[in-house]
C-alpha cells in the first residue's frame, strides 16, 4: 500500500504553508524519522519527517510552492517491494488538493498520514494522524473552475478568470494558465474602496519602488496586530526605574562567574516575580470569563529577518538569572534561524518588548493577543533626578505597560508596576 505524504498542520493556527525545500528526491528510500522537507509556517521554517519507510515515487508539490493547504498531498511513498506504478495507481481519493503544480492524475488525491517533526512538538506532544482533507473546488453552473492558488493569483493581479482558458483536469484553471493572461491597467476607480491602492498611487506619482514579498510571518504580524489595535481597548502606564544598582550587580555577577547576563535577563526575572505577586495581570479576556494563568510564562519579542517573534521563557518565576540568560540566548538564536518549535513561541501570558538597545527612550507596544499586557522597555540613560531634596545624576529607564482594559483594570496595571519597579531598583532579590 502506498503512503500519502500530506501537508502537515505544524501549529494550531496553520491553514496553509510554503513548501520551501525538499531534502529528498524522487527515487530516494527514506526511513521513519528522517527529515524529508522544510516548510515555512506562519511563524518559522520547520522540518518535516517521514513516519513510514518507503521509496519516494512521486513529489506532487515542488519546492518553492507557496500557499499549500494543510492536508494537501505533497508526495507519495511506495512500500518495500511495491512498484512505482502500483503505488501511483493506489492513490485514489475524490477531493482535489489545494496546491500548485500538482500532476493531473494526482490532483484529486488527498489525506492519509504524515506527521512532521514540528507536529510532534505541538503542546499535546502527540502525533495525530491527519483526519481532514483539503476540500475540493466546487464547479457548478457558470462558476469558474480554478484552483485556490490560481484564484488568489488572479485576485491579486486583477485578472478576470472568465477570460482565461484552463489546461488542468476538466478545464480547471491552474497557476501556469495565468502566466500569459492579460493584466488590466490599474486605475483609481479600481482601487479598493476600503483603502488606498498603494501600487497604483505610487506608480502614478512616479515614485520608484521595489516590491519585497511579504513572508508568512509578516502577514500574520500585520493581521494580528491590526486586530489587536482595532479590537482591544488599550491603555498605558509608565514608570521610571533607576538602574545603577542593577548595573553594578550585573557587572559583579558577570565578572565573578564569567557569564554574560544581560539587563534584559534582569527585566524578565523582575517581570516574572512581579506577575507572581500580582497574578491578575497574567490573564486573558474571553466573553465568558477572564482566564488567570497558573504558570508565569513570559514572551520576549525578538526581531528576525522575517519579522517579530516572541519565544517564551516558561515558568520564569522559578528560574534563576543564569537559567533565564542561557535559555533566552538559545531561543533568540533559533528564532532568528526560524528553528523554533511551535510550543516555544505559541502561548505565554505576558510579553516584553525591549528597544532600549537601540537608544529608544520610551514607546508604547501593541498588545499580543490573547495576552492582556505587554511591557515596553526603553533605554537606560543618565538623567537629572531629585534625591533627598537635591539634584543628582542617575541611570534611568522608562518602561510603559500596555494593558487590555477588558481583563486588567488600571489599578491592577499600577500594582504590577509598583511591584516591578523596586525589583529593578533593589535587584538583589532577583538573585535570591
């Protein structure tokens, strides 16, 4: 019996992904557990491994394909002793896959079993068989017969599919059919009514530009943060924290132990202890109840080539500074390489975004749903302060807490900062 390799769901929110690379080719024999492909999800590039042994007789979806739907057929394995012809003939299922460049004889095939490495790393840690299949495109009456990818390309390019001849199965329009299709000239009248057609606008004004395609990560960031700013009632609270004692302690610890604990590590630890003291800030809003998290899992914003990602220091209140420092270095490095597992960046009850290393004095961050709070950390800089009625110089850092007013009241936000500030200014409690 052939094994159908399907596009896996590598995170709970994934509906499609980009098949960036095949690490095996047609004719290769693979064993269970061997990595066979790399897939770009909405947050990272994940490795996919085979769960069955066999020979790859057909790669249905080529490397570089984008927008491949979850559960779409991507390759076929023949078991030992099975001929290629028998394996290909054994793939029979009615629904079409939502993926580019599928061969006509296999475009109707779907669903059996494949699980990637990242699937096994989901919070349930279970390897679940893919049970749902990509739905077929319905073609009745005068409806245009086109693959989902072709429809999306046509929509983005302004191509009228009624004017395109399909060369796929049953006259279905596929990606290749759109390459020679005529694209209408953009006009102001054709711009979306809900917003400005920026390409048309820039072109008409003679503003030269290069187009940088949006990665899956960038698209998700844009969608989630737009929803957050529009739907979550933000309010903001700021305090100034003196850093001199913390900087002295950090220097002593690093010199004594030969470590490189950062100011951000202290901030993570202080945030965790403040949340432990004020658990009402470690929450999420739902229509039926406010969820109060039992564990203190702190998400930390990390800039990557594809956009922002927030790896999580789990149970941060129970970890030492050195443990937080080591874990954060590892998470940040793998975040930049796109190698985080889903459970390492999905979840968390509270976020930290630190732009102090760029010299930013203060800023207000957008809440990362479904969390209720995010702490924006500015640069430590020397400022004039009043101590005992006299002017003095101190290294001061401004932090701003963005809060979802539905789930966290102003008093709770203030209590959190009231607990956070002394931990920063008298940091010996952070090394206890």
